[in-house]
């Protein structure tokens, strides 16, 4: 009762005026009235406002919004415009704060989201992406040397960066698709012009080839090797900003996936790793079937920790690990084919049996564990068929897997094949045929 009263008192304090909120509103009024006179102080004023307001408090957020409106009005701008003009200072000041290992300002998460959003609107400003990498580097450095009580807080901030980055990355891809659609107009005309240009280049090359046909063969071979080496160097692309950023996240966060004594760390680390791998798998030369010189080594590093999570007693950890496995299967495919069959599939089948027992337990049917078990069971069974299709398992690999799944479900749902058919809905006709054979055989022998 005492804790509840204390919590209610804290909430009431957050939802009322205090010294910080009064200072924020006062600064907004001052800038609105004296815009030109305090122009040199506006970056510091904005940093003070945003960094001292927690996004979880609706009242404080409302005060911040109206104060930012006052600041923007003082210069005849909108809030996005005034923030865009000062995002460089905000980013540098945030990096200085993180380097000092100061995580006390309540609005750090808001600052991170703001910098990510504004940065993607200013692609031409190269210092902004570098500042984002500096923020991530500072956080990961703090992560490696912080005490246990700060690790979860830092992981949350890293997750805020990754989530904001993911949203803007998708927006950026959509904008590129729109530009591509616009370029498709007049495509035939451009194709004809390009063909004529290529034809002229080909004629020039043929002419040069005829002039040099009597050259020494050894000299030609040397030239050919030099050209091939040059082409290899040209084809080897340097990592772009997205790949550098995502690799920094993965290199420093992947180790927390295996810390079974801290499940909250594991869950956050799995969210970050899954999101980063999914984004990395869509960058140039990292898509399925490409070179994947960055993606595959990272998957190899993460795999040793990921495969052990499927034996965890925490159903939520297994659920998150399965989400990560689906992303890896989507982008790596043949690289993890054998690993999934030998390391993961048997553990998943045993986990299905555990979940099904929890779902069928009448004494626990109304508990949160039973409801979550039912949700995770349905989700993982559906996801398993997607995984089998992505990895393109052969009948010899699929047959024992489906046999184990059906056997466990027959034991918990005796004599009712329709319920099992309702749970198991394969994506491939191959899996559906094997499933039907197993059902007819196992149910008839019950």
C-alpha cells in the first residue's frame, strides 16, 4: 500500500509544474519576444528544453511543445525548421554528454529520435550521419564499461536509435522507389539513345582492336590480368554509412544475447540484433544471393549464442530468438540451412511440446503464461512453415521434422486430426503432402 501511494505521488509530481518546466516555458517566451537578440543562445536553449523533458510524461511533453512553438515563432519558422537549423549543435552536444557517461537527462531518448529523423531529411549534410555514428559509438563504449544497473538503460537508448533509424530507412527506400517510377517515364527514348551510344562505343573498341592486333601476345596477357585486377578492385564496394552503422550496433550488442542470467538484457539485445540484421540484409551487396561479405560473418558470430536460446526455459526469449531466426533464414538461406536442421529444429519441436502442455493445462488456462503460450505456439508453428520454405528443405529433412511435430500434437490432442490440421498449415505442397501422410498414419495408430 505504501509503494502504491508513493507511486501515485510521483505521478502527480510529474503531471504538475516544477522548476524545469517553468524555466522551459519562460525561455520560450523570452525567445519569442527577443528572437534576434538571443540568436546565439538558441542552440543551447533547445538542447536544455529537449534534454530535460521525458517523452513518457504527457504534461511535460505538452509544455515542451508550446515552448518550441514560441521559439519557432520568434524566428518566423516552424518547429521542424528551427530544429533542422540547429540539429548539428544538438547532435554534437549529445555526443559530448554521452562521452562523459552522463545518462541522467530524462530527454536523451527524445534527442536521439529527433537527430535520427532530422538527419535523414538532410542527406546532403555529411556531418549528420557521422554524428549519429559517434552517438552509437559512445553508447556502445559506455555499454562495455558500465555497471549492471546502467546496462539496461543503455540498451534501451540503442534500441531507440535502431528503431528510429529503421523507420527512416524504410521512408528513404520508398522515396527512391517513387523516384524510380518517375524515371520510368520516357524510358523507351532513353533506351534508344543508350543503344546508339553503346553501338558507337563498340565500333570504337573494334577499331582499336584491329589496330593493335599485331601486338605481342605476352604483353596482351599482362594487360588483361591488370584490367581484371582493376575490375575486381572496382567491384569491391566500400561499406556505406548504413552498413557501418548497423555493424557497430551488432558488434557491441550481440554478446548480450547469451546472458541468460539477465533475461531483460537478452530480450532487448535480440530486438536490436533482429532489426539490424533485417536492415543490413537489404543494403547493397548484402541481399540474399549477393556477396554478403558483412552479413554472413556477423551471422556466423551470432549463431553460437542464438542456437542455445531455443533451449531456454523463458518462453519470451525463445519467441524473440525465433523472430531473429526467421530474419536470418530470409537473408542467409543456404548458409544456415544445415545449422538450422541440426541445431535448432529439434529444440523447436521440444519447445512446441512444452507450450502445448501449458495451453492444455486447465488449472493455468486463465493465467498470463497460458495466454502467451497459446499466442507463441500459433505464431511459431506458422513461422516454421515459412522457415522451411525459405531454406527449401528436402523431403528427407522435412519428413522427420513433421513427424516429430505431429507426434507431439497427437499426444496432446488424441483422436482429433481436424484440430491438428487447423494448427498446421504448410506453405509448400511438399510439406502438406507429408503432413497428411503422417496424420493418417499416426492418428490411426492412436
